[in-house]
C-alpha cells in the first residue's frame, strides 16, 4: 500500500490573501489554490514566489465551485497557470478545457469529476473514460449516502496504474479521506470544510495521524448516525498515540447495520464503539455478548475475534461512576427520559445500584419495552417533578448543533434539591442542565460517563489502560474548539443579517 500524499486546499477573498495562506501551509505535499473563491483571480499572482508544489483550481459553479465570471475568463486563468508551469492544473472532465489538456498531452493535469447528488450509476464508464484520457491524475469525488459507497469508489483505484484521487464526500465518506492509501488514492485533500465531509489539516494530522497510517494500522471507529459531533475519535486516537499503538479510530456513519458489516469486513475493522441508533442491532448481530449486554439487549462496544463479533456494554459502569460520587443512590427514585439503547443501560445501572426506576418516553409502547426488560415502572410524559430524586436524560435532544433544545417542555417545574444527569456531552452545559441549575438542582454532564465508558472500551480492545486524563483532556480541547466554532458562525451570521 503506497502512502498517500497530503494536499491542503486554501481559499481566500483576494489573490494576495490566497498567496499568504498558501505560504502558511506547513508539512503538506501539495497546496490546492482555489482561484474560483477570489474576486480578482490571477494565476500569475497566485503562483508567484511559491515554495512548494501547487494545484491551480478554478471550479465552475456547475461542479460545486464559486467562479462567477464567464467561461472564457475561467479558461484564461487555467491556461495561464499551465503556461506559467504550475505543477498541476485541475480541469473538469466534460468541461470546455479539453484543448488545454492537449497543450501538455495530459501532463500536469488533474482531470476531475464531481457528483454532489450521489454515486453515479455509470461510475465505471465515467472512470474508464477519464483513465483513458491521458491525464496525469484522475480525481473522482462523489457524494456517499452509505459507507459502502466508499467501497464502490475504491474499486477504481484497484484496477489502474493511473494515479487517482478518490473521495467520497459527506459524513459517510470520511473514511475515504483518512484511509486514502487504502482507497488507492495518490493524495487526499484537507481543508476547512470546503467540500462536504472535508477534514482540516490540523485534525487530519494531529488527531488521525494521517502520515502514520499504513497497511498494518488497526482500524477502529464509532458506529452511528450522525457521528460527526462525536468526540470519541479524538479521545481514542489520543489514547492510541499515548500508548504507542499503531491504530486509528474513525467516524463511521452507516446507513444501516448491514452497511456497517459490509464496510467492516472489507476494511478489516478491529473494533467499534456503538451509538444511536445501532446499539440494539449490535446486540442482535453479535456472536457472543457479556452478561450486561444480554440483560439489557444493547451493545455499545464490538470487537472482532477472527470471523466473530464479540459484544459488551460499558455504559453501565461508565454511568454509575460519577453518579455514586454525587448522591446516595440506594433507595432513591429515578426517572429516565427516553426508551432507546442508552435508556436500557441506565435503567439496568440504576436498578443494580438499588434505585427505584421509572421510564418516561413520548411513546408508551417503547417505554414499556424498556421497563419490561429491566423491571422498571412506566410514568406519563413528562414525569411528575415530585416523582424523582434523580432525572436522567437518555435521549440525544440538546446535542450540538441543536444545543438550544431540551427534552422537557420550557414550562417544566424542576424541584430544587434533585439531581439532573444529562448524558449529552456536547455542549458540556446543555439547556436541560442550565434550566435545572436555575431551579436549584444539582447537575452532572455527560462527559464523565463518556470518558469512563471509553476507558473500559479501550482496555477491552487493547488490554491496556490509557494514561490518566489523556481521553478527558482530548475531549475537553475538542469541545472547547467546537464551542468557539459555533460562536464564530453565530457572529458571522449576525454580521451578515
């Protein structure tokens, strides 16, 4: 497996700013200069004084770009880049620039095709035509609706000697960007979300350690949908690095559980964390499970053992650790919001600790299902504020970017003195916790549980315990950065309005 190179994409409002950002890029093999994003595109100005190889791109709007001039003006920019010796110039397949490629016989040309609607039905025909064009590099980027779409693109790189860059765009396509060498790509693109699912250079190198991924790297991940909000990748990747293990942990946004299994088998996944909505599916498909998983019929961790998948549930111990440090649990009353896999785990944990548990969900049949499994009672929705000493939110409501939402009505009357435990950890201070605190309740956020259950997962996979605070510090840094990004986006929207 030949190591893939790293190409960092830069954009700007002006060519001068683009040149500045070009020179700020460090530790990259290539820099893609997106001249379609500047208001004064000039190939000569963009190329002047460069100290590293570049790709000059001036993408038309029909291919997801931003160029607002005429097609003649765009062709002139690209032609100038070729004439001035740009290391590569990106030309669209079936575009109006075929004559530009003829100038060099395809040398220094990245022939590209983008599909923002999905994987084209005639992908193989498109790929064959592009690969036979004489272009030095062929780039195909298509939107992935499932993990299996990465595998569809990967087949192109397995049957050609022409260098290719194969990108599955969108959340489900993130593995194609991180595992570029496995995909057969000559390079991957990093940038600040310029294309759907694109990863920043800092995250690709510092979190996923892209340069160190090789044929023997063990692949783990978090299975769910959505998963881009999860801090599990930064936590586990930090732990792998601290333990000097050759492993990487990826977001895996599967369309369904069969989609995950297909991808896992093809990529040789060693293990996964499992989150909504797949915890029950994971239990049903696991070949063997631990006693806790069998009791609650929910799995949050899978490990490959030859051709088998072993399942366990670390949510129970992870949930209890911060709770038992905050209140006397035996004999107390608990109300759980939600009736999914997380609610099952929480119900078992609280019952095992001696609490009296009720389940509250909008759908009574789902609440009854959980209650039957764990011996809990069912209460109306929302639960009576006087009926609980501990209230647990086991739903995803309130998770960023919908951080302004709460699982409870705005007029819900919390009683002071109770404890509210929100399993949502992003943001650390949810609306539910803020409302509860204002009413005089004590609160626990979801980060403590997240770290505790992740530590158990890591040990079950590797036999090692991560160094103290490695996972927590990585999670806190990521959450702080996410909060800053949200504030910046909000400010930008306010300034634009």
